[in-house]
């Protein structure tokens, strides 16, 4: 299992990066890039009216676009999980959105049904509540915690949440977000756009833009993904374990790159 990364470490990473210099005003790349060679999943990091600094994949790191932000291999960079497949900061004015992606492999795990998806998201929210010290609120509520979408022919589950933290808590800047679960036959990838609750609209917009570039060979039954079926407790329990493991990685990867000073 992927080792856990606590909210305390997340906060320490944030405080480290609060001392970073301002991002350079340069345009992001429009290309789509493979972030998971095992499944062939690729994403484009470009966003309209925004600035992008890609830290992972490391070959996309641009010192000019990421001025003041250490590369993953830098001796001054905070430590992140090696299994993190994408890490980028997307900025628009005062809004900062962290893009992270990580996947986990298990035979047949991608062919999820409704009960498994609900178990996955419940486990995700429980893990976030543990790290943030308070429960996030799902935008769709408990009755409709997620929506199913198609990006091309790929089925995707999407959910959105916000978390109320005390003003000044460094975790406040990453405690809300929009997440997407992307299935392959033997793999699940969670792509998350984290930000401060007041910038959820920006995270929502950036998420739609980036996810519109998603490319992935279809290896699951698209019509069956998220469909209702009677399941025993075992698959749901396994899915919850997978969800918790993925959140460990993403929390470790959500570095908050913030400008020194404002105005």
C-alpha cells in the first residue's frame, strides 16, 4: 500500500512554498502529454487566460514558467510520492489551482459499478476529513455524490467538494476541489484540481479544460461503468482501500505554490 501523507506534512509543504517567488507570466504548452505509460493516459495542461507550471512530468518543467518554483529533482524541493504522475500549478489572477494525478493498479479494478463508486467516494471523503480535521461537503450531497460523464468514449466519474476551515489555516488553500476518476481495465486514475473554496469556479473551469484533452485507450465496458448491480461487501471494501491509497498520494503531491506577498 502507498504510505500515508498527513495533513501536517501537506501544511509544511505549503509553508515552504509560501516563500517561493512569483510565477513568471508565460503561456503553457498546448500539447497533450502521456502521464501514465502503463495505460497510455495523456493530458494537456494548457488553460485559457491562465498560467501553467508543470512540475511532473519532470521533462515538462520550464524554469522560466516556473520561476522560483523548484523542480521535482531539486535539492530544495519538498518530497512527493514517486507514484505521482502529474503535478502542476494553474493560476488565474489571485486564484491558484493544484492539478494532481495518480493511479493504482489491480486486476479488473477499473470496471466499477454504482455501489463501488459510492464506496470509493465515501472513502475519499473520509480520508480528507481525517487530514483536514473536518468533513468536506459534497456539492451533490449524499444522494448524488457524483456524476457520470463521457470524455470521448471514456467514462468518467466527477465530484466536487468544499471544506470549511478556520481562516489562516494553510490547508484552506487546498481543502476544496473537483475530482475525476478515470478507469482502465486494471487501473484507476484520480485527477484532482484543488484550491481555496472561494476559487472553486476557477477549479471547475480549469478542470473542464484539462479533462477535455484526456486521451486513453478504452479497455472497460463504458456502458457498464457506474451501472447499478448487486454486489457483495468484499469488492466495495477493496475499492474503499484503493481510494484511501490514492488519496495518500494526492495529499502528498498537493504542493501549494503561492506568491510571496499580494497586490
